[in-house]
């Protein structure tokens, strides 16, 4: 089954909920608006990259992105064209891997990533859904927008590789016309780190690439 995540304006983020929560406890961070905090505190942000707390893919177009993880999903087929190929990003997994719209960190609510069963609720006129494996919201015109999906990845330290794709023949909304293929290589220790927010080195906005 194809899986997707919507980038609602900021980007997409990969993290393990327990890894992130343990980091916040260790650093005595009570502020839950993590996106704002990491944008303001560069040293704290660089620590998250050094220790593999999260990997942000920022400055990408608004919309849905097809998501695939090596070992869990089939690679993109010949209907798609590869645009980027980056590797070497640190990522520590403790309780599975979440791939989320990055605005879900504003605020980050750990309990929402540890629900034991399905839950459907309404905020205003919008229907929301949470489960141990995914979260989504339904728009007023009935389109399901996925904000978070989870993969059952064994605990460990990994180097993350990212390939980005665009569909050769675009489809109508809400079908995604861009996507990312992620792969993980387990390591014993993180020997260095790369910063995905270095705009001179990395561009994840595959939707704007010719």
C-alpha cells in the first residue's frame, strides 16, 4: 500500500519519538514548540544532528509526498524520475521511526506518538484520526491528509540516505507527484554528522526541480 505524508508549509521530519523525548528530558527542555526552538538555537539544533535526534527536510513545496522506506516498500518505478541522492545523516531509533509533517513539532506532544489503539475525534468541523501507526486529518471536502506515519524499525543508530523523486506524468490532486525513498544503514557509533539545513549542500525541494 502506498503511504504518503503532507508537508503543510515547512517540510518533513524523521525521528523516533522516544529518542526525541529522552533528549528533551536530558536537556531539561519544557518548551514544546520545538520547531521555533531549533530555529532560534543553532547550537541546540546542531546537537540534534550530531546525536541523531531528528532529520528535517525543509523548504519543500506544500502538498503530499509519497513515502517509501527500503526493506518495507517497493522502490519507485519507471513512472518516477530521481532528482536527488544524499546520504550520511545521523538518526537514532528507539521505538520505531516516524515520518511526519514538520509542523507536528509545533508543539511536539509525546503522548500522541504512544497511543495504544485507534482514536477518531473532531476539532471544529474536521475529523482527526490517531493510531499506533499513523495520524491524519480529513479536510472539509473529504480528502484525508496524512500528517504522520510510522515504520517498525529496530532500535539502533543509523545513517539515513534520502532519494527524491518526481512523477514523470503528473496526476491530479490529491495524488502525490513527489516522493522520497529513505534507507537506513546501521552503525555502532556516529563518527561525524551532516546538517541537512545547509542550503549550499542540500536541496530537498524536488517539486521545483526541472
